[in-house]
């Protein structure tokens, strides 16, 4: 399945709780705008091969930043961001 990275970037959205979740899981203290900028930059820099759709979510793995971003494939809402080992 071909994933449209541009469509994700154009439609990505966040809930109030996900900002707190991202800061907590990544041990950051970013503002909402900083988080949005960071996530957008990671998505732009990540090669298409590291975008995976499984069930109702996209999983984007970025080894340079050691994170995996989970995005709902219908609403394009960020669900969480986890550190990877």
C-alpha cells in the first residue's frame, strides 16, 4: 500500500492531551507550536519506507530521532509518540 506522506503532513492534527503525552513520553517541555514543528520536521525527513499502515493507524519510525509516531489513518490525529530502542 502506498502511503501519501504529503496528505499526512497537510492534515495532521492534535488533541490537547497528546501535547502533554508527547512531552511526557519524550521527556521534553515543548510548547504546542514546538511539538507541531518537531513532528512535521520528523515526518518530512523520514523516508517513505519507514511509514507503515497497520489497521487504522500509520506508524512512522524515525531512527535518527529514535521515535515512532502513531497517527490515526482516518482523522490524521497524532495518537502518541514513543521512544524506540
